[in-house]
C-alpha cells in the first residue's frame, strides 16, 4: 500500500509542476491545488498512519505501549487543507479580476504596463 501511495504522490507532484509551467492561469491554479494534495499525501505517508489505534494513553499507564496514532501529522494536514482552500479561493478571485480587467487569462497575453498607461 505504501508503494501505491508513493507512486500517486509522485504523479501528483509531476502533474502539479507540469500545470504550473502552463501559460493559462486556470491551469496554474489547478497545479497549485495538485501540489497541495501531493504534500498532504506525502505527510500521511511519512507519518505511517495506523488504522484503528487511538492516539491516547490507556488509563493507569504513564507511557504509550505498542503502536499508536501520532496526532501531529493529522493536525498538520488539517491545517494545510484549510490554508490550501484559502489560497485557492484567493487565486480564483484574483484570476477573475485579472480576466475582467485585461480580457485574457493567458500569461503571455498580459501586458499590464499598456493597461496602466491608459
């Protein structure tokens, strides 16, 4: 299972970087989203999440015995998801405003200095 998740993570990173190199802003936003998902999946893989095991110490014990679920990677991924949604929303609004002001979403067609002079 770890091998499959590693391959999926690598593919998500590859797709994210490929889309970031496109001229269209929409594809760039999708690339940013793919990189965020790949990073979240990478944190899950590195943390070796365990299924069905709580992140709690049993009553009467002072230390954790055996396997346990580490809550730190889960908290990091949850925080990354929330921040990622905020960045995506900002990028979509920014893309909309750029398109409304310039009439294009292609990076090569943007010539902001001509628009500002008029």
